[in-house]
């Protein structure tokens, strides 16, 4: 059996109308300290978005999800977080905020392959 490391993950939720509090899952953030790995995988279901808010800004929600992916990737796409390590970028992304794209609670698990875990969680919890 290959060695498994602890990882943390949080769902990304879309809350089209913050005042109503209705949401659906649109992505997952995965962080594994042992591998210095942080990634976001996203999938926006426009039908769900329009069901909660027919006037939703689809392009704006997509841009917010891409911004999360960019922070995870690092480099220029990360903006001010570009120089931060993977752990600091993950912690910044999971900080509570009152915006259309919000992080959910953090959960933990064990994995031998954090990238594969991100895809598995996206399929299981988002798609």
C-alpha cells in the first residue's frame, strides 16, 4: 500500500442571493501540507444557478470560481497571494466571506494522490 498523507478540503458554494442563504456546490478546494499541494476544481451548473436566481450574473460567478483556481495555481494568477505558500493560499481561500462564492467547512482525510482526490471529490460532491 502506498503512503497516504493527511489532506484538507472545503466545498465552494455558490450563493446567488446572499440575503436568502440558498446555495449549491460548485467546486472543491484541496490542500495537502505534506505534498505542498493546493488546488481547486470547479463545475458551475447554470441550471441550478438560474433556478435560485434567474437574474444571476453567470459570467461573474464563473470569474469568481476562476479566481479561486488562480489563487491555488499561484504565480501571477494568484494576485497578492502569489508569494504565499500553498498552506497560506488555502487558509486565505477558506476564510469566511459574504460573497456569491463562499467556502464551506473544512474536512480532512487521507490520500496518496491529492490531485486525484480533488477530481474524486468534485465528481462525488459537485457534479
